[in-house]
């Protein structure tokens, strides 16, 4: 069977079934943003890993090494944020082609360190290899959480309100702008902001922690693949469905300014774009007021339903929709 017929998530699912093993120490294994492993009756070790490959995740013709280091750290910390955890330690392995200089590697580490410092995470090791083709990055982040505060992708209940932090779609629009860049020297502010969101995302570690400590989320995920796909992950793991209201999805002014020029709608970028690294979570209705009292940017965008399908309400019409976010092995969506 071809990988393209199974897709990234189908493949992970079959790996998960093949390797399923019960261990009393594994609270959460394959299938969430991070594994949650029991250290004691009340405390958990969180572990997550993500790869970034040249030509797949980044292009060195429009990504500087500082930003690459920054983003590599940010996307991994984001998975700890999605569990409501605290990142603590990190390991990094690099495959470096001969075309990359020592100065560029140092720049990478400067960006990497800036994000780790901001989140009090300590680099404790890694591995270094030469690469025949392309720059390869693999990172492991270890974090911690109290067992009682952990938030997983499972647990959303019919009637829960769906919230997102920040604004959606900026990163994917920033990527389109980078791809279409014509080498212009002076850039409008909206262009710079969207590109910045793509190259240097900010992991919502503190916000994830606030949401978890206040027990405001039944389920949570970070948006790495696009709202449609990441919402589908929460629904699959929780055994529920969802209805999203298009007009309620938060867009930045920069994205609204860009979409005319790029010919794609903000809604398209939010649903299918990915790499926003905002948090998407299902909150019991009684917690909605409490959530709004925190110093965090959250917007209610829909409701969890008992029927296992995804619905999108737009201009008064409600239609089913499918996950169309990023999927390795598939050309688009699914
Ligand atoms: P995220 O986008 O949050 O990083 P992924 O979609 O990459 O999540 O991974 C989902 C789950 O599948 C995680 O638990 C991850 O550890 C696991 N996973 C991904 N690839 C593999 C693999 N090749 N073998 C085992 N587990 C995997
Ligand atoms: Mg994730």
C-alpha cells in the first residue's frame, strides 16, 4: 500500500495499533501532543519530539538560521503547552550539510536559546551528524505536569464551547508571502507581521498553563496542521463532533489586509494553513466567564456536539467540512 493512501495520520494510527502495549507507567502514549509518563502518583513527565526537514518544513532561501533555531524550539515547546505542562529540558540532534557554515550553526543556536530562555528550558544534550542532503533537525522536549492538571486531546464533551488563543491563519499567509517575495526592500507592516508569525511563532506555554491550572479545558491541542485537522484530532480522541462559526474565528488585521493580495480567504488560511501554534480547546460552558477574566487572548468559535462530524456555519448556512490541514504524504488535507 502506498503511504499516500494512508496519509500521515492513518500511518501513525496503524503504528499506534501495532505497538500498543499496556504499561502502568504510561498514562498517555502515542496519539497526543506529548506522552505523559507517571513519575509518582501525582506527577508526570511529559515527552515530545518533532523533526524539521529542509525542503519540507523550511526553505533556507527565505529562512534565516536565527529564525530556524527559534522556530525549532517553539514548535516543540508548543506541544508541552498543549498538555498544560511546564517545559524543563531539551535535547537536539542536527544533520548538517557541508554547505552550512559554523557561523550559521551558531546563529541557529542563538535563536534556539532565545526561546528556551524565555521558557526556562535547559538544553542538556543531542547529537551531531553530517547530512548528504539538506539540514535536518530533531528535538526532544521533556516537561512536567501534575496528574490532576494534565489536559489531553480526549475529554471534550457535547455542549463544551470551543476556544482558540490569538489569531489564526497568519503563519500560512506569511509563508505565501515569503514564497512570493520579490526582494522588495521596504515592506508594509502587515507583511512583516505575517512573515514574523511564520518564522518566529510564540509557543503559548504560559497560557496553556493558566488554562490547565484553572481547569478550564476538557481537551486541548496546539494548532500545527490547521484548525480543521487539529479540531478533528480533538473530536476523534474525544468521540465527539463540532460546529464552528466562521464569522467568530479571530483574524489579525494583517491577515485581513493580506488576503486580497494573496487571493485566498482568511477562513482558508485558518482552516487549512497550520503552523499558528495557537491553542485550541474545549471548555465547559460554566468556565467561559472565568476564561475571559484571565490576561490571555481567547475567542469562542463554536461548540462541541454529540454527533461525530464537523460542521461549519458560514453566512447563516451550516455545512459539513473535512480536515484539510497539512498532512505528510498527502498533497492536501485529510
Ligand atoms: P504534533 O503535531 O502534536 O507534534 P503528531 O501528529 O506529530 O503530533 O503526532 C501525533 C502522535 O503520534 C504523538 O503522540 C506522536 O508522538 C506520535 N507519533 C508520530 N509519529 C510517530 C512514529 N513514527 N512512531 C510512533 N509514534 C509517532
Ligand atoms: Mg501538537
